[in-house]
């Protein structure tokens, strides 16, 4: 079955790719394992050479890669360039730090000598989404390869060119042939890949239903998984917050990548005394976005990745308005081709509405009024998700206490929007998944944490 690529800005069919056969999938996994057997014995300083080269290749190809993401999934080119630079950063980060993260750790015991060693597992299968077609892959691949593993990638079917480009980048950087392989397959072929005996672990970034399916399959085969899933991130705006700065951060988080981010701001929980003023600022900032072709430099809001996803988003807005929410900005389907959806602000969102409970994957801000800080925290935690959260307040100590001890999420920020950073662990709890990417925690997800005990 061909994988068709449609330009989300025009609806035009760009190209199609044929899925590779099950035999070629098995061969790619076996080739990756053969490359792993040698790669695992390569010293860290030698692994770091092609990883640093990968960063250089990314920067050299940044314009082409940004253009590719723009036509395949609609990301504005300005944001695409930033994404590529972040990929280069994570390559350099692990090239420099992998050895120290995975060096043997002595442990006092009744042995003459005992320590913890970190050994690579083998072939890691990555099932990755379209929304950050380069970053999502590199934030798994850089630590996995530096740890001594091999990688095979099942990328989203609407960004096959991006997936193939990543394989080419690793080859151009000098990694062994076959160590990292892009599998041109659809979702129906993932189960067989997971069950291959040489696949030792699986990582997925995507929706909660996709996470359940992959975890179930991997569980039957007793294979390690890391899942980074959906989110309905709450942003708490307290009465003492700097509303100008809060609204700017909230708007930026809601609009980045067209709102198509698991960790983007979704629910704006605002105490009533400042709600009206915050809404006006949020409408002003969201309304200043420039919707248009992702290939244009001035565009800040490109199309949604697919028309069906755009329509699902609009349905969430329509259902909430029918339940009593109020529309302050946007909320109408544009005429003409493409998967465009305007920056939208909906207020008076309440429990039971779709915008209160569901993940909104697009530029829709849901404002929820609360009486005070305690209710804000209660509403924030009233979610099946737990990926990111933020709190805005003039009291850093109070913000820290809420972020560190009161909010149920894997990434909690104070007076800033939530973002991933190679230096900090990234991941969620509840239906937002488990495991961590990035930092020292991310590179240790796909290693054998081995006890070594030497008797006297």
C-alpha cells in the first residue's frame, strides 16, 4: 500500500512511497543487529565523532530540511530551522556527555569490589509522530546510538521524506551502514516489527491509543518500552501574576507548531479577579498570529497537518460551544484548500465539555475560570493526562511549591512555558506515558543496568 504525501497547505498530492515488504523489514532489523554487535564495542570517544558530524550535517542541510517539513506537515520554515538546530544541539550534548552518564558506578557492599555497569541492549524500534519530524527522532536516536545501541525507525506515514532524510544524515555523518534504518512502513506493520526477536526495546511518541497498542504488543514479548503520549497541559494564572508576560507565554506555547504539540499549553486556568483582563491579552496575542503558507517567512501559523485532524479539532470547539462555552476569537473553518485553522480562544469552559477533558491538537486555547489558587490546582490535576504544566505568579517561592509538590505532571515550569531541553528529563505520568527522554535519565532507558560483584 503506497504512503501518500499531501501538502497540508494546498491539498496537493506531492508524491507517494511504496511500503517495503515484511522480508525487507526483517532484513533491516537483522542488519541493524549485525552493525550493533560491532558498534557496542566502539569506545565512547569514537562514537562521538560521527555524532558530532551529524550535528554539522544537520546545520548544513537546515534549509532543505525545514522546507521538507513545511511541505510534508505544514511547519512554518522559521520554526523548522529552529527544530533542526535543536537536533544538532542534542547530538552534541550526548557526544560530550554519554561516557560520563554511563561510566561504571562503584557501590560499597560485602564484595571485594562491586559496581553498576551500563551495557547497550541492541536494536531499539522507534515509532515516531509527524509533529516534530526531526526532533522527536533525534532526541531518541542521539542517546540510543551513543549508548551503543542500533535504531530502526517507523516514522509517521505523512512525513516519509523526513524519515528517509534522517537515515541519510546518519550515513553521511559516518555511522556504520545499517546501524540506523528508516523503515518505510505503515502502522499495520508495526506489530510484526515489535515481535521480531532482535528488537530489544521500543520507544513511541504519539497518541494515548497508539501508546496502548504498542505497549500491549511489547508487553506480550516482554520488551522494554518508553512512551511519550498525549497531554492536556494546564497553565495556572494566579491573581498576582504579571498578566502581560503570562499571556505572552501562554499564547506562544499554544501557537508553536500550529498548536500541534503534546506539551503545548491546552487549558488556561485563571483566577476570576484577573480572568477578563487575561482573556483580552490572550485574544490580542493569539489574534496577532499570521496564518498562511508555511513556506513564507512571515507565517507564524501554518496549516494543520491533515484535513481530518483539523476537522476533529473544529468539532471539539463546536461541541464545547454547544455546551455553553463562549467564543472570543476564531473558531470558524476557513474557505479554500488546505488544513488551515485560525487561532481560537474559547472561554467559560467547564467540566464535562470536550475542551476541558480532551487533548486539543491545534491552536485552540480553552480558558477555565476558578475562584482561587486551591481550585486552580484541583482543576489542573483533574485530568487523565500528566505531561506538562505551568504556573504564573509574582511569588517564585509559591510557584516552586506548586510546581514541585502540587501539580501532577512530569514537567512543571514557573513563569515560563513548558519546553524540552537536552539537559532536563522529559516525559509524563498517567495517560501521558512513562519513562523519560533526554538528560542522563534518557540515555539510561535503553541500557542493561548491570550489577557486577567480585568476591574477595
